[in-house]
C-alpha cells in the first residue's frame, strides 16, 4: 500500500507519522508505552478505502525525535495530538488510541474537549486504579506453563535497555493479551509486527512511574464530542468495567464489548472491530 512518511513539528519536538489512504483523517495512537505504529501492522488498513490513517510514533518513541524525559507525560502527549492535528492542516479529524494510546486519546478528549470530531478509546482506562488487581490477575494466569514467561516480561519492563528487548517483551506478553493464550494468531501477529522500533528508555520510564498515572475519571463529564469505547470481554490488563466507567462518565458515549476478545480486539475480532469503527467514523465525519 502507498504511504506517505514524514516528520511533523509539534513545538518542542517532531513526531514521525505514516499516512495511508485518503479522506477524512484519523490520528492513530499506538500502545506501549515504548512501542511504535508498527504494533497495528496492517490490521486497520481496510479503513483506508474512505479514511486517511495517520499512524503516529508518539513523543520520543519509534522514529520520532528524542526529547527531555520530563516531557514524557500523558498530558504532554495529549497536547501533541492537538498540535499534530493543527500542524497537518486537515481540519476536522478523529482520534483512535489503543491500550496506552487509549490513555492518551482519553486525556486528549478531556483536555481538548470538542477539538476532535470523535474519539475512539480502544482497550483503555480512565484511572490507574483499574490496574490495582494486575498482580493478582498475573498470579492466577492460566495456562500455568506460560505464567512465568508472562510475569517475567512485565517485571522486565522496568529494566529494559534495548529495542530488541522491547520487541521480545511484546512477544512474550502476547499470550496474556489474547483471550486464548494459545491463539494461533499470536504467531501471525508477532510476524506482522516484526521490525517494531521499540523505545526502551520510554518503557522503562513509565514502568517505574505507574504508567503515567492516568487519572481522568472525574473529568469525563466535560467531554463535548462523540466518543466510542471499545473493550474485550476477557481483557486482563484493561478490564471491561474500566470501559463501562468511561462510557458512563462521558455524555452520550457508545460502548461496544467484543465478547471473544482480550486486549487485542483489532486482531482477535478484526472484521467486527473494523465494522464498528467504520460505522462510528461514518457518522462523526458528517
């Protein structure tokens, strides 16, 4: 697929973006932290028949420029989204964030209410309190023979030192993030995301700082634009009750729960995911 790659200034740094398709723009924010736009591989590409996907390497991650660690905050990354939308000069746009990107997308929706035409929060959280039971969920993870691998990968985030380690940790955690830890699509996902430019400094920074301390639950009522909340019924990291809290807090928000998915909804139920996202975008772009 043809794509346009470029650096875009957001004030104090430049973000690397990859644009695919034509039409109404959708700024797509990757998870992690410490990953890059490759984590989506080509799973969202069917949307490019009517939409311009703007895949963003977020601040200091992937191929984006380095910048001071004191600027690595959810609030600043949310401000980057606003600055990027303005710099691209597209006019109205939507935002889709998955996992850590969903934290940023939701922070942006709160801090810049009414700025985007719509926000899609995919496998996200409104508050760090929903991570409180993570240790217990890891301790109970089945199958038992994968438990040590997954647990070690989470612990290693605080000491990761290379891009290769980041990519390996993503692969080691994959069974945790799929509803079926032995899902045969895990190997395919790892192959399709090969070459991901991991950012160990960013991952290490957030792993030792409560992953940015997401905390917007009390401010959700201030959001003024349409919001779609997506969740996997079997998500062990961002449980569906967190998605329900977002949908209840944001006026008029829509909630879709994927009953056969864990954290990787856009892989596990790709066709349904694309259908739901397309329907939402078709409505907000009007």
